[in-house]
C-alpha cells in the first residue's frame, strides 16, 4: 500500500483571482512584504498496490485524466509506503 | 418531424427543469430528461447539458460530470455529428470533456455574476445562429462564478480562423469593451462552437430567455434556429 501526495499547480501564466483576493487580506493585516500569493491544490490518497511502478502509473493516470487539467495545471507527486 | 431534445440531469444540475420547461411548454418541442447514470440517449436529436453545479463544482467545474456514464454516449453522439448545447455548467463540462477547446477560470472579480447581458452574434453562419442579424444584440442572462473563459494563443488563433467564436459580451450598442465583460473572459468570449459546428458551449442561459411572460425571448432564437436549419 502506498500513500500518494499530489501537488497541483496552475501554470504561472494563469491568473489566480483567489490568490489576489487573499493577498488583499494580507495587506489589510498590515503585512507589507507579501506578494504573488498563489492558491493551488494538495491531494492525498491511498493506492492499494505493492508494486511501486504500477502505483506510480495509476497515480499519473488519475492526475492527468481527472485531478489536474493539463491545459492550465501541472502536477507532481510522491509515494510513501504505508 | 418533431425534434426531440434530451436534457441531461447530473447530481447538482439546477437549470435542467428550466430547459425542459422552455423547450417543451413554451417552444413546443419534445423533451426527455436523461439521467447521468444512463447511457441511452433515447433517440434525442439534440442534447442539452444544462446549468447548475454538477458534483458540487468540486475539483474543477465540470471535471467530475465529464466522467458520468451518460457522457460517454454524449461524446460518441457529438463525434458522430450529433447536436449538443452546453449551457453554463454544461459549457464547462464540454471543455473538460475536450469537445470544445479551452478552460474556464473563476470570474476575474471573484464574484458570482447574475444579470442580463448583451451579446453580439460573431458568426451568423452556424446552425445555432443562422438567420440572426449581426446588428441585433441578444439579451440573455448569465449566472455563474466560473465563467472566465481562457485559452492559449494558439487555440485562440484557431478559434478566430475557424470562426468558432459565436457570441461575445458587449454593450447595448455592440461595443466589446472590458467594461462589458462580466467575468474577465478572454476577448469577451461568451460562446464558442467546435470546428465541425455541431457542438455549442455558452455561459449565458438561453433557456431563461424564452418566455414572453418574462419579457425576454432572445434565447429562443438559438433553439429555433437550430430546429429550423437542421430539422425542418
């Protein structure tokens, strides 16, 4: 069994209005040095497999077909044996 | 021939009944609901992917609905030339399914926008717009939080070259300025078709602009145009 930890990030060229709005909150909080806030996705799940390579393949498929939209997002992941 | 519309119902669809009511009770077409777990399109001539919040808009709008069993049938239907109209969340599902190019981002101002907008008809040679005057500005309401259409430069170039941009947000007079854009959509794009011309995706809700009682009828022009041009 593996635990997958997936990070999905929007490409830098894609606007992140949510990050921008949150950054306004930082300014109201009085934080002067914060910039380029980006809000992305972190996803965890289990993969019921003893083969690391097979698990990687399944995670890659899950990421590229559903969890991330390849038109605007990139993903990276790591597997931890549990 | 009496045209038969099929309105897909996903968990979280909330404009399915509006579409059903407008098409059946106001415009007089045959309409069936198609449950998302079914794969039989019940011999529909036109498939409507309605607005709403399918699967709670989780992950990305339309991302999970795209894998509903019914979508395999809808994709095959579209690939074979069947007519599909995706409205709002339906447009987002068409993008996720790859039937139309591009992606939908959160509205630039982060607010949910619900109001009437003016639309210019950018291509009146589609089956959905044939017979419309380029002078006329359609009045159709939008209601969405993720309507900020985005595509990379190459995709936009193709959309322009192939005349796939069908509707743009405009002023009453047809100017397409940033101030007329409710969501930050690139080039004020409100609706596009696929290259083959049988799949339309649009953020505004034509089904909410079909009833003289509500004082708006411009949405009906789109449904009637399709029926008159293809099935009559």
